[in-house]
C-alpha cells in the first residue's frame, strides 16, 4: 500500500462533513445545531489534550473543593467544566446550560443566546484519572420552542424531547459517539489531522449480549428483581453459558462497550441510594437516547427511561440499559416482583 497516498485521502468522512450531510436532509435547517456541535467537538479536543497531559501538567491534584454532589473535584474536572461552559456559550447558539459541576443552571448572557439548551457531565468517571482508566464527557441537547425565553423548566423535560445526545471517551483513543435522532455513529480522533473520522457507522447493539456490567459491591443492598437478574446471569437454569461480568466504573467506558458488544449495564436503586446514583439529565437521558437509537432499551425499574420527567436539574434515577432482550428480562422481573 502507498502510505503517502493513503495519508492524503480526501474521501474520509469527518464528523463535520457527517453533520453537514445530516443537516442537508432538512431544507428548513439553519445550521445552528451544526455550529453548536462543532463547539462541543472543540471542547472535546481540548479536554482530550488536557487528559493526555494530566500527569505532566500536574493537573491531577485535588482542587480542594467538592462539587454539588459532594464528590471531590479533581483539577481536570474544574478545567473541563470551564472549557465546555466557554465553548457552549461562545457558540452563540445556547440559552440554558446544566453541568454536573454547577449547583444552578447557567443562563447564557442575552447577546449570546440561541435556541438550544445543553445538559452535560464535563468529565464522567474522574475518580479513574489517577489510574489511566477511560473517562469521558456526556452531553444532551434540547431545542427551545419558537418564542420561548429559556428557563430551567426548558430542560426539565422527558428525554424523548432531546434532539441530540452523545459522549466523548478519552482512552487509548479519543472516540466521540453521537446521535441526532437518525441512528448512532462513532468517530475516532486522528491526531495527525486533528479531525474526528467516522470509524463506527450506524452502530447497532446486538439484540442479546453475553456481558453484564454492575457494581456487585452493592449487592447486599439490592432489591429482589436486580438480585434475581444477576443470579440468573451467573447461574443460568436454562443450560446456557453464564454471562461475563465487566465493570469499569466509568459510565462512558461501560456504556461504550455495551453499545459495541451488547449485554446490559445496570446501576439499580438500593437501600443506600433508593433513587439510584446516576443523574437523569446528563447521564441517564443521553445514554438512554443513544442506546435506543442503536436498537436497545433503557428502563428505570418502573418505566422507559426517556419518558421520565425530572423535577430538578440534578435528579437521580436507577437505570438498566443495553441489548433489547436483556433489558426485557429485567422488565419481566420487575413486573413479576412488583
């Protein structure tokens, strides 16, 4: 193969080109979402660079403060949050921003306001920074109705109202997975080009998987349906092979593997956290949106996850998401033991 010729290829599908192609399907589109996504991509590139340099730049030390969830903040958390707030605000296309790191919603200055509300976790899994495990950014996007001024209520909507969602994973490679409601596509950052290239077109989650992903350290506090599901995964009674346990403890990494390989990711409610641990707006909704777009299911233990209506911006919920048949088993158990 002529590597020089390969390096000069112009037929690569970049993320920018892909988003423009999607936009061209809608004659009424004004390009605002494309501009907003480009600013999110810029934020992801910046954070990816910072994560890669974290040890050298001495960014890993504690910031000496806690976020609104009572978790210790790393300096990278603080930096990532600032990066995304600035990137989203400067796009001129946002109105209300909700970040995991900020107690209150951020109202964009009037002269920079646009039609979109963005909810995001700037650095998910940051407790794993020190040991080099994959971490990531999660985001979801809502659009304001014509004439709406933009208030916190505009993001307190069910996940079905999202127009786009995605995550960027910073690991052995930098991968951005995105859906604008027309399926799910994965892009990998080519450092030599500084561009995200389409590497995983139209991701479809297998209908049934061989992996379950859960923190079994919480098992003594689980409810009966979760306990029964995991017991069946480990000790199947129908002659099938047991499922493999894979749990990283970084939601982006665990969900990314589930999307590609199939199976189920569980973060159930338990006696210590009766409302679950993961946040609805910027963890549960975007990941549920992606999983459904890829042909899977997402369930809270009571209802379809995307139909949940949050009442506050940092609300939490249990979540079971992944392959269609695996989540169906969990739903059957909750119906049985309700």
